[in-house]
């Protein structure tokens, strides 16, 4: 696999994270708390923008909130768990595209979600709106935390990701 450039390949990165969400319903965000304790948080509400930034709705992630006050550096892992992608790679011994990307960045401000951001959330969660848990999990999400991304890395699975 060729080197991935954050700005030049942003559309591919954007598409990868959309595929990762569709196959996993979340991404994982690694951070370090004020006490220096590493923490990984699953987030189902991460959205990427078109300019190497993103945001997630901050309702439940207590440790990420703590990290933003101290060391705001984060690593977001998005794994494309598509069965077709993985079966093809296992048979051919080669991934046609990177199966997992790590986005490195810094947590920004916590702020009120815009109407556009709210619409993106509702569109993503629309298939679950009939369930009992939908309103509990996503019904009153109104604050977002911004992330500015600084670099990207394809995970290394040896010769299968070359």
C-alpha cells in the first residue's frame, strides 16, 4: 500500500470511515486522561468534515471529556470489517485497500451542535428510531466536541497491506 497523505487523500479517508461505521456502527477513540491513564472509547457519532476535521456528539464519553481538559491528543481507529473485503484479502493474500486507518488529532472545544450536525446524526440513526433504545441513546444529543486531525496511518498487516 502506498503512503496515505492526510490532505491529498482526505476523500478516501472520509469514505473509509463511512465504510467502517457501516460495518461496525462505531469507531474507537484512544486518549490519555489527566491522570495519565490510557483509555479507549467506542463512539458511534463521529462525523468527518471535508477539511481534515470532525466532531462527535458528547453525551456519554466521560474519559474523553477528561482528556480534553488535559492532553487532548487522540487516535481514532476505523476498521472496515466488511466480510467481502476480508474474504477477498484472505484468499488473495492482499488487501485491495487499507482495512483499518488511524487518524491522529487533537480534541477541540465542546459546543452546541448546529442544525446541520443534528441532521447528520438523525440521518445516520434513522433506521433505529422505532426502537426503545433509540431515544435513550440519541434523543437528546445536543453538544459536540470538535477534532482537528494532523496525520493518518494505515494499519500494518505485513505483506497483506503492502
